[in-house]
């Protein structure tokens, strides 16, 4: 058995810019909004480190000025990682949320990962305004 692990494949998602040349995704309610998706091939004994970074801004019309965003990483339809970040819309509205996870529960050859976000407090508002980075890399365990 070898202790050598090799990087076999890397996959990522790139956002398509809107007509202004920037990416703005409005989060208006507690329904999940897909931010990025990528697909990668892997074997059941591989591991896939996943990295996500999201720049977002809390809007000042939030209740008590506080905005919470729940970020989720899904494998297929299953949530495998989640994190909540919050911001005071009146004091420091701009945030960058960074996430890292290693997926080792792979059961199919072609694996699709989705990054999504939703608000947790009714009546709050925020928007994603880059950067949005979402990628994974296959680490071969052989």
C-alpha cells in the first residue's frame, strides 16, 4: 500500500457575467439560490477537496440591520456541508465567506456539486456580488 496520493483532475465553475460586466445575484427570501455548479469524475476510494468563496453584501432594510446567509454545498441532491455567515447591514455590509470541505463519500463515477445560498431571517435582503469561486479536485487514493 502506497502513501502517495495524486491529483488526478480539477473541475470548477465560472459565472457568466450579466450585461454590466459584473455578477449580481439578489437573495430576497429564504428560498435557496444556486450560485455555481461543477461536475467531476471520481472513484469510490477517491477524496475531493472542495473550496468555495462568496462575496456578498447585506442590505440595510434588514430587521435590526442583521442579515444571515446560509451557504450549502450539495453532492447531487444531498447537502454535505453548510455554514451560516452574518453581517450588520448598517456597520459592515460587505462580506466574503470562505468554505472548505473534503468529500470522501463518493458512490458514482460522475459527481455533481452545487453551491447555493439562502437567507435565514425573513424580511432580510442581500446580494452576491463576486467574487464567487467554487471548485473541487480529485485526489486519487491509489
